[in-house]
């Protein structure tokens, strides 16, 4: 038997049947970062970016993206998320984004958290590209997850 749950006996891609699984509280945290020029970072920090409130817009975009993950990633289940939060931290050469998604359900929210972080970072790029087209998005990854059959997991530091 294959450990790849999204492959059927015949090797064809399939959506995993979660109908018989019990609903449990599930939570996932993902993060990523975007590095940029000092000029772009200062404009975002000071609220002077050409397109307006960069972090506010990025937060909303990330939340909206998390809610639509099932439409973006072919084998993800559409989920009724109960909460999505996105936080930003200024770093010396950029901004870190941390997204948390949660629900009570039959499948995890890891993809929703990673989608939220990714789209928030892409939105920062879009909002500040007039200042710095060389920004780099990196290190998008799952930080932790709780709930479900596989239990809790936390990334190594």
C-alpha cells in the first residue's frame, strides 16, 4: 500500500475520502519572508508605499486566499475555516509573515496556512514593486500543526 494518500490503487490522483473521520480541533501555523531594499522596507514601515497600506492589504489578501485554498490546489478539500490570522514582523532586511488557520473538521489546515502566508507575501511584493522589483520571497513553510490522526507536529528550529 502506498503512503501517498492522494493516489488510488491504480495510481491515479484522487481526493482523499475524509467522510468517516471524526471532526477534531485543528490548527496550523506557517511562515515565510520577503527581503527587500532599505528604501522599500522604509516605505512600508512608514506607510508611504505608492499603493497605500501594504500590510493591511496583504493581511486581507492572505485571509481571502486561505478561504479559497480548495479552489487553488486541486486535491485540497474546501474547508469552512473558523479563523485565519496573519501577523507581520519587520526584520533588518525584510518582513516575516506568520499565518495561523484553524477549524474543527475532518482534515487539516496546513495548506490553508501556507497559502495565506504565500499570498500575503506576494501581495507585499505587488504593493511595493514600484520601489524594488528585486524583492525575494523565501522560506515559506509549515511551522506547527495540531489535531487530527497524525497528532501534533512542530518544525525543527
